[in-house]
């Protein structure tokens, strides 16, 4: 099989070089589309053909959050060979952190009208706010937690796993177990995160009404900004000396270690960075969809993210973004028209991409272009 | 004369009415109806009898009818005994859904049609009569031929102590031959004495007798003896007896908690056996090919659905269905496994992470296929009679047959697999490839072929696990998912060098889980086990029994 023997990526230098070359194009397309969509929504009246519906804006915003999550997975998988099946955990934790802030913002506008306690706590007959909810009425604190909580979890997990050299499928299974355990935990009412129903019924964010068109557009722009920043930051990391070591780890970890690099340190910090990206993606996602529940932690969600990256092409950053948006667009269309077929399609996609398209769509195009040049 | 008659009738009741008739005529040339008329007429006296006369009539019925009168007594005890106003016939009447009363003969159970409530009058029953009835029923069944009947009668006597029963109990202990029944009767007698005897010596002796018993009634009685009532008096006046009772209570409680933990161990082993079945196939494929088969759970599910299909196709042979289902599920899941290996995994050699993703895709397809073909709802798989019920060790400890058999089955599968791996040429090849693939190929082992067969074998075992699981949980499209992460944990914990690791890993995780559950709740127990495993692989990253090799890492 020729497919099986093709090297997954071409040499390091060209990969990094390519990232730099693509950055302006990527950023231009990203901001071009979002700004056009924003203008279409706000500047044109409902009946104009240039009008972009708020539904589309929200959908686009959601896709960008997924794209950021996919980029987080790509950073560890595509560049360092760490296949994480648990990035949904970091995404979910980031989402919960912001959700807690939004929950506190409801104040006494909830069904029970309790100014201190969110509705579900009143419903469970809780008398006072649990200690870990303190501080979430401050936006800056919530924002800090959006990055700190996933980061610390990733650090602890990475420290334990990478230091004892858990690699390959073992590591993948452990990450899956991690998100599975979190799902079980968040389903419990006693945890104080709304159990089954999660956090919802949000009203406003920093005083902006979440239902308003302008807020939606604002959130879309912020998501695009976050994605753009993450792209630039990731590109900078991969271009630095640390990035070179990370690529070396992917290609041959024992050899890199023998040369004298403490490979586990690089892996831990890359994992933490990736987790923080996923946490930010979750935090941007929650105000746009208006709910966060333990379903986000389900192992299936996390593994779906991996398939987005695989479809787009791993180890390219923009490939992950393309993959996330394409697959999710397909999912939106499919589940509306023929919901039963979606799992068949997704399953088929897993198999087809791994067997026939190991470098994803990006790889396919690159091969075509390369072929023509030669 | 009635005695011989009783015996004849007793035999006859077991074998049927016609034979009874023949037997009676042959033996004594007396028609059955004459004797039956005796019992019937004795019973008929109940119609309209005043409460004060009822006990005498009951004694008469008991003397005439013997064990044959038990159904009538039971009916009377339950308040179902009436008589018809028109002809004073005593009948058993039960209200049906339509509000009508269905009549039947209180002795033979033969139907006598339906009737309005107004045409009936109830045979009067008071508490005194009820006590009498219970005693009579106990006396009659205690002399039954069937030891199980006698055991039940003894249990009844134990739960309703009554001074009147003392001579009955003593007599029964004298004649009883079955040791279980004797023990139960002695406990009943002692319990009876504890409640009714005024002699503290007798009560002290009784406490000694019941000290080892696990009957709930005994524990309640002892408890009431050592506790103060509302007026501050102890249930038992004599301090020495009270002290003995206290000691007996401690013994009983420690025995109950001992059996309680035995039960937890059993539940844990049962969970462990399920994990073992689920993880064995996974461990083999992982060990040999280094790939994690994420579709393993769905292969288990296919096994469970195969059991369902076998039962649908052979509805009249539910009892044997499992014996057909085990090989059938092995073949179905095994073939699907070989198909997966040949069509997908073969092309992903040396890329374990991609294999993981591809097999995950296959698992989604299989799940959705089952959902489309069968429906997303659970299917009902029947449990054969020989697997239902439970093995009662004593009154606080019993083992359900389905869990017991699944546990034994898992061990059998484990040892058969060990034999296959250690004693057959296939096993030799499998071990060779798993230890050093390239070296094995170099000396002529067809690694491709071994891969396909190993994958088929692992998948077949998943199918067998599905048959076992169909007897314990619901059979639905999500069946596999519920166990898959746990069985991964078993493989990670046990290591892949050796199937013993899987055995030890599965059983210990199962037991630990079940011991944590009552303390922390089921969900937290699962989380704690996961955390434990994450910490465990710090110490031993390759599991309990790692594969030995010289690869430098």
C-alpha cells in the first residue's frame, strides 16, 4: 500500500516555512468572511439579499469555536504526536467557567428570583453558594479561570502521564478516561454545576443582552480574533526553538531524549498551551449557544474533534480549521435532512480519512500542486 | 381408617383425580365421593356457624381431611372463604376485574362459576380463628412428605411464635429427619420460648440456641429484649438473660456483616467477570498487533444481538438457546472482526493511532446499523429457567444463578484461551508475533495471517462476552459503550504481556468498585478507580504484567 508508507509530513523546515507563508492568507480569509458577515447582519435590512441572518452569525461563531478547539488538538497531535481523545474536557471546563459567570449575572431575574443562588441550587434546597462559586461574579476572575482550570488540569495530567512515559494508545485511552470521568462527575447534582441540565438561561454578558444581534456579531468577531491570535501564537511557537524540539519529539522521541532534551517538559507545556486554547474555545462557545451541560464531556465529542483535524489535515493549523468547519457544516446539513445517516457518514469519514487521506484535504491539494510543478 | 384413607388420597392428589378414584376403589372399594363427602360435610358446617363454634369445626375438618384441608384453611386465612346463601355450599370466592366473584371449590380448586356479591356470605373469621388456622396449617404441612413444604411450615412457625405451638414444635423435632428442618424448628422453638416462657432458665437456654441464627425474626426478638421500652423497662427482666442476648446479638451482627462483605465480594467478582470477558479479546489484539480496537464494544453488542436472534428463530427452545448462541456469537463477531481486519486495519499497519480512529468510525457505523435494523430500543432477551433464581446459602446471603454462571463461564473462557495460546500452533505463532514481529516473520511465521486470525479470535471472544452480558443487562445499541472504557482500563491496569494480568486486573477492579460503591456512590467509585489507575501507571507504566523486551525507551 503506497498510502501506508507515505511519510505523514514532509520535513520540518518546509512545514514551518509553509505556516509562515500561509499566515497572511489565512488571517485575510478569516477576517474577511467574519467582517462581511457582520456587516451583512447589521447594515442590511431583513429583506435585502445581502442580509445575513442572526442564525447564520451564531452558526458561524459556533464553527469558529470548534475551529479553535480543532487547532488545539492539532497543536498536540499534528506537531507532537500526542493523540488526545480528551480535549472536550478542557473545552467543557472553559465553558463551565464562563457559564458560572453568566449564571451569576442572571442575579434575581431567575425563576426563583434569588439574587445569590442560581436557580438549580434553589431547586436543590441549597442554602448558600459553594466556595468554588466565589469570585465568579467578576468577569476578570471568570476569564482567568477559563484559562487556569484547563491549564492546571492539563499540567497535572501531563506531569503524571508524560513523566512516566505513557505514550501512544495508552495515553489516548487515559485522556479518554479523563473526559469520561469528568462527564460522570458533572452529571452529579452534588457537584454544584447543575447536574444533568448544566448551566443555561443566560441573560447578558458584561451588560450586553445575549439575544441581541449586535452581541451575537460581537461574539463572532471576538471568536475570529481569538482564532487569529491562536494561529499567530501557535505559528510563533512552532517556529521557535521549542517548536523544533516538539517536531523532533513527534518524529522520534527516544532519539530526541538521547540527544539531551527533557522531552517530557516540552510535552507538558505544549499540552498545557493546547488545553488553554481549548478552554478559551469553550468559553467563547457557551454564550453563543446559550447552554453548557455535561454532554460536552462525552468521549464521542472529543474524538469527533480529532476527526475534524484528520479531515482537514493535521500538522498545518489551517487544515484543522478547514476540517472543523467543513465537517460541522456537513453535520448541520445532514442532521437537518436525514439524521439517521449522520453516524454512518461520520463513521465512514473516520475510516476513509485514515485509510485514504492520511494528510487530509490539505495534503490532497498539496499533492496535486506538487505533482503539477514536477 | 381415615389415616389410611388420607395416605391414599395424598398419593392420589399428586397423581391426579382419575388415578385417585381407581386407587380408592381398588383399595377399599369405597367410592371417592363418600370420603370427600366427609370432608365436604365437615367443611359445610362452617356455613353460618357462629364464631364460638368455628374452632371446633376447624378441628373436625383437620381431623377428617388432614393435609387435604390445607387449601381451604389458606383460603379462610386470606378471607376468601364464603358460602352461598342459596344452598349453604362453602366456596372460595375471589373478586375479578369486572367486580364479579369467581367461585371455586375450596378443596379441589375446581371452578364453580361466577356469582354476585349479594349471593354470598363470608365465613366469619376472628383473630383467634386466624391463630388457630395458622397453627393448623403449620401442623398439617409439618407432617408433609415434601421436605421443602416442611421447611416452609417451620419458617412460618418461626415468624409467628405462639404458645399453643410449643407441643407441636417439640413433637415435630422428635420425628423430623431432615437436618435443615430440625435446625429451623429448634430456632423456632427457642424463639417461641423467648417470647412466651416465664422461666428465665429456659429463656437463657433459648438465647444460647438462637445465638448463631441469621433469621431476621431472631435478631428482632433479641433486639427488643435488650432495648428499653417507653417506660424505661428492658424487654427482658432478667439481667443474665439480657447479657446473653446482648452477646448473641453481637455474634449475629458480626456474622451478618461477614456475609454482607461476602456478598459484596461476589458482586465484585461478577462485575469483574464481565470486565474480564470484555477485556480478554481486547488484550489479545492489543498485545499481538499493538492496536486498540475501539469497535470492540460493538462486537460485544453483536454477540448480544446474536443471542436475541437465536431466541427469535427458535422460540420453543429458550432453555437451550444459550448453548446455540455461544458458538453462533463467536462466529458472527469473529467474522465481522476478520472483515474489519482485512478491509481496514491491514492498511494501517504500524500506525496505532490511526487504527484507533478508524475502528472508532467502524464502531459508529455498527451502532447505527443495529439501530436501523433492530430499532434504537432495547430488545428483550429471555433468561432460561436454569439461570434464573438464586442459590440461597442462608437467610442473609444468596447468589443469583445468572451471575454465578457468568462468573464460571468467564473463568472457563479464560482457561480455554490460555490453552489455545499455550498449547496450539496458532498460539505459538500468536505469541511469536506479539513478542517480536519482524523476527517471527524472518523465521517464516505469516504475520498477516496471524493478525487476521488473532483479530478474529479476539472479536469472537467479544461475541461470547455479548452472550453473557445479554443475561445481565439490557440488550440495546449502546450495550458495548457502557463497558468499553472500563475494559480499556483493565487492559491498561493488567498489562498486555500476559493474560493473567487481564484476569487479575479485571477481578480486582470489579471487587474494588463494588466495595467503594456503598461508601462513595457508584459514580464517584468509578471516578476514584480511574484516578487510581492514572496514579498506578505512574509506578508501572506498562501495567501489572508488562511484556518483557529489550526495546530501549
